[in-house]
């Protein structure tokens, strides 16, 4: 199934997802996020082809545990943290959020902010929030295309301006905002979630930069180049996010072989147990499974 994304437009979003990745933002400016594979109630992908065309993915797979998105940060994102599954601060029905980032593009000097320079106490963390000195404690990482970062739940983090990335995460939108640079929304500061952040943040240096392929308890991620062969086994679906190029997806069927054209910015969901398939052409893909 090809999927149409849910679009999130915010003040810090840019235009690269529209101009470079063929994302249809339906005329809305500041296309910050495109949820390319999502069965989350807050933003559903929609099936674009076949017998289920027009249906939200959540109608077919209501418990899909992974969400895949593009993020284009024209401005700095807030400093925030996500809880772990089972944290006491979670409301009924909320889940934790572990995620990872694959850097697609970055302006010169663009940064991510992850964890702390050194171990900090709860009191030091709170005082820095209250005195607007938190960024003096947070560790910056200059980034370049092809870098990969694993962000376990509990890691304080922010995406800096000028970064374009693909994110694979648990299907959760539970976020505790800690610092937002004094920005206003509708004339008032955006809400912060200090008590929740104090309860879940790991107040330690960040040590989680990784390489692809990568596997954690919540998802497995790899980059693939065409031509190549693959398989959606009985153990997991496969998500393909087209990062670069154009090509063809092929698979066996009752009349021989079926095929689907692919281009940069498209998302394909291949159900669990579908079996073998192949991709040809000039393609670079981000492949996700459980």
C-alpha cells in the first residue's frame, strides 16, 4: 500500500518537504512534519491505492506500534523529553516514546541537542529551567547528512534549526516540553510540563549515537539501495520510505509479477506475511520493521 501522510504545520516548519520530497501539504505553509506511516489517533496516514484506497491506516491496523515521519526544522524545536512505557506520570492510554533520527540534510553548523554535558542533580535541572539557563547544560551535536541518532525515552532533546531528518519512533505523541526559547503562541508562552519532565528525564550525558542498520526492542531500521530483494515475513510488516531517487517495486502475484513506481518522498507499507519483493532503479530507502 502506498500511504498519504498526515501533515503537521507549525511555526518552526519549512518548505523542503513540499519542494524536495513531493509532499502535498494542501497549500498549508510551514510543513513541519509529514507522518508517512501512522496509525496514531492524532494523525493517520491514508491508503492511496488498491482496494483500501481512501481508508485511514488505523482502520486496517489500529495497533500499529511504530510511526515514521519526516521533520523539516526551519526553526529550533522546543527542548523536550518523552516518557518510557509504564512511567507513573503517563495518563491512561498513553505510551512511551523511544525514537531515532536519520539526518537527511543539515545547514552548515546545524545542531541537535541531546542529554547533558555531565550528570546533573534534580535540583540543578529545575534551577536551570527556572532561570532560563538550561541550554548551558545541554549537549550540542553538529550534524551532517547520513548521521544516525538513537534517542531512548527519557533523553532530553531538541532538533535545531536547519535540520531535515527522518524519524522512526514508537507510535506515541506524549511529549513534555521543558524550554521553548520564550516563544509566544497566540500571544502567550507555550505550555511547559516541568513536573512530568523532572519525573522522567535521565539527567546524564548522551552516549547513544549509532550506525545503521540498527535494532532496539521497539523497531529495526536500515538503509537500502536499489537494486535489491527483500521479504515481509510472518514476524513483521515492512515500511519503505523513499529518501532519494526513482524506481520500481516488484512482487510475485498470481499472474506473474506486479509492480509499483516509487519516487522520493513516498511511503509504502508491506503487510506482515506478504512475502518476497524487490526494488529496482535509482533508489535509497529507509526500511523499518519490528
